């Protein structure tokens, strides 16, 4: 990484509202280094930069901020600050026109050139959307693709969790400093992500999530990725902003089709109408990105044999389409306690999966077997 003496000035300037990469570049050209720009007098700064609001913000930040304390805080939280001029800065992100001057990272970024795909969607997915997000994220992760998302409720959290559950890698891009996890209920998920992937932000420690930060962080999600998969999105969903930014960045956009009657599929269906790649399976994404399918994993359980008539009867009623527990009771002829206990056992055996609100499907592994 850059030496602490140099890095602290990058951290300082990244803390100044209104001063981004282009303005920093101008200051380096004018003063020779960020250190000299940080130490410059007010009159020198105003001669160098015509935007008085940016200079006002810089002067205020400089008077309040201890660069040494900021560096100590980064070390305490095990956060790396990677300036855009450093070779560790992701080259794919530098392809976009407004990449952040400093990238803050907790955890480990994938190696240079490793494929990443962003998976985004509504915060309130349907049962269908939840199931598709789980299966797509898991399949991509199994095929050595890192899942990028925004740690939000709904599709984002499902995508991160699914990648982790199958031993894959995932990156969460935050709209706050990396010491502030939002939403708070995703703290444990964020910790798991750091253990086998990374939390990323353009914001210094202590910055709280604000509404205007979320569209900005979306450009980083798409910028890190080869393409963006939109699972479910309403007509005004933030996921559509990510898709638009992906198009502007010359990234591929993929969308899951849905019912024309479902509000959560209006956005994805419109994306498909406008030219997004319709996706029905993971292979559709890999083929479009010229990525090879990894050979299927050797399954530990080659064949599943029901242990009793209850298991056999319930499995006959289940398919890839979700079935509610009440429907399973009616079609199997079993009592609710019998069905509940049998489904719990089948979940433990990995052949049945619960998809929210007491709906169940045969698991992907069971279908493959």
C-alpha cells in the first residue's frame, strides 16, 4: 500500500464533500502533491480552484480532521484505504468515468481479473424472486464468480447469503463508512462477508448512510462487475438505477422475466423490452460473458431414498414450484404435525428447501440427483 505519510492525505481529501477524483487531480497538478495541497494557504487554494464551495468544505474539514487519528481509526477497524493511483485499486472500477479517489476495504478483494457479477433487486421479493435470487447467486458462485451486491434487505441479502452458503465469494458495497453497517440486522451477514470476501465503500469511517449515497454506491457495484443481474424490480426500483449505470459503463445487463401482473416484475420486464438479456439459468449469464462453466461438483449423496412413507408422499407433492404447507397437507393426506416434522427432516437431509412464508420446494441438489 501507499506509505502512511502519503495515504493520510488521500484519506483527508476523500473526507471533503464536493472534492472528487478530478478535483484531486487538479490539486496535485497545481501543488505537486496532495500533502502540499493539504497544507496550502486559503489564498493559494482559491487561486487553484474556482469552486468556492469546494474550498470552503476543504478548509472546514481540514480544521476539524486529525489525519493521524483517522489513520489510527482505519487500523483499529482493519480497513484498508486504497487510493486510485495504487496498483491494488481494481482496474475494472477505473474503467468508469467517475471512479472514487479512494476505495475503503474490509476483508479481501478478489484477484485482478477475477469475474464478478452484481445481483440486485427489490427489498421485498416475492417467493419466486427469493427462489430465483438464491439459485442464480449460488450457481454463479459455484462457477467461481464473485457476487457483488449492496447488503440491502431483500434480493441483495439473499444474493450475499446464497454465495456464502455454497462456499463462494461475495462483495458488499456500502453507502456509509465501513464501521456503520446498514441495515443493522445485517451485521452478522457483513461479518461473514468480510471472512470470505470484502466490504467496500468510497466513504471514510463515521459517514452515516444518507439517501443520496445509495445511487452513488450503485455505480461502484456495476463498476466492479462484468455485468448486472436484476432479479425483481418495481417501476421505480433502485435496482433499475444500477442497471442504467451498468449500461453507461458498457457493462452487460441481465434480467429475470416475471409475471406481467406482478408489480415486482414490471421493472425487469421493461428492461428486457429495452434490450437486457433475458436470463433463465446461470449458463445464460456465463455464455454472454464468455465465462466457462465449472465442472459440476461431485455430490456427496448420489441418491436419496425416502426413509418412510411420509417422506415419500411429501416428496411426490414437491417440485421446483413453491408449495405451501397447507397445500402439502391436503395433497399428501397427512396431518399438520406429520408434515411439519417430515419437512424439517427433509430440510436437514438437504432435499427440501423452505422459501419463506411456509412454502417449500425440492432443493436444487435433489433435482440434480
